[in-house]
C-alpha cells in the first residue's frame, strides 16, 4: 500500500495494498481496514456506492460538511476533480484533477468540505466510493462544474449533465 500527499490539504492518493495480475486476469484488494489504519487512514467507512456512466457524462461537483470518501474506478476511465471548500484549509478554493482507471488502480481519499466530480473518458466507467456517513442529499452542496471562480480544467467543453448539475434544478 502506498499513501501519497496531493496538492490539496488532507487529500491523499492511494495505491491499494494488493494488485496481482497474471494470464488469468487480476486481483486487487481495494480496501483492508487494518492495513489502511496502519497507514494512517483511520476512517470508519459505513456505506459503499457505485455509479455507472457512459462517455462524456459529468457527475458533480458535490460534497458535504461531514463525509470522507474513498474513490476508486472499478471499470473504464474517468477524470476526477476535487475542490477544497474548507475555509480553514490552506488550499481553500483550490482544485486538483486525477485520472483514475481500471488499469492504474489508484484511489483518492477525499475529506469532508471538499467537492468532487468526475467526467467519464471511456465508453463506460464504474465509479465506486466508500463513505464515512450515510448518504444525505439534503446536506450536500453543489458547485457548478464550470464556475469561472475556480477555473477548473475539464477534458471536454460540453459534457452530458443531470438537471442538478446543469443548474436547472
């Protein structure tokens, strides 16, 4: 297992503890509470969620005040953006982009008060995340994916958006 700092305060990039590949395929241990805790990730994850999307779908940017997320790409490839919305953070209002895929096996640990969104780069992608709280839509904040205040770079200019994410709801 490898735990790396990113440009954003408290956001970590993780290489899972076991990645095994041979002629039969692969075996990846995406989470092992004991190993993660030994590495300093002492978060009690209580809910797992999976989202499947097609090319050019952009989901987010969403976050809340209390939830830690551990994000993984199970299938395909997507571009993940994390935006620091914690006023107490030294990287407040800064963002960083990560490419996650079923071949690089990277994970991103996202703290509370950070928004995240992802844009699918492959024909289909499966986005998986562990959460430290139960999903509560009412407590979430949404930031426009193209808000000029943050100058976030996305690989495409016209993504496929939900009504929530295009600002019509």
